């Protein structure tokens, strides 16, 4: 589903729809993706939501964002 660059396994996605999950997701917020091939095969994406835990949501709720490596490093070290 989402290709990795330089064997990088951490990605980010922008939330486009939080209907039914208003406590877990914020529209317009960038979320960390946890690679889960099994979830992806079912049209799902595993993200770390507002609870700080990772859950699988419909991939249609998100837009994958390729960030520059230095930006991704800053986001990962701050979480």
C-alpha cells in the first residue's frame, strides 16, 4: 500500500475524516502510521491515535504524507 523509502518503516498520514471517532481522531492532524500488512490487506491503516495507542482505521480516513527525513526525525523524537 505505502512504499517505504530507504527501508524507512515509520510514516505519517493526515486525518481527513473522524466521523464516529471524534474522541480518537482529529481532522487535519498528522498521525504516525504503524506498518501492518495484515490490516493493509483489509483496507485498514494502523495509526497511533489520541489515546497514544495504535488502532486500525479505514485507510480512506487518511491521506499518507511523505515528509522530509529531517522533519520526520523531529516528529519521532518529540513523541
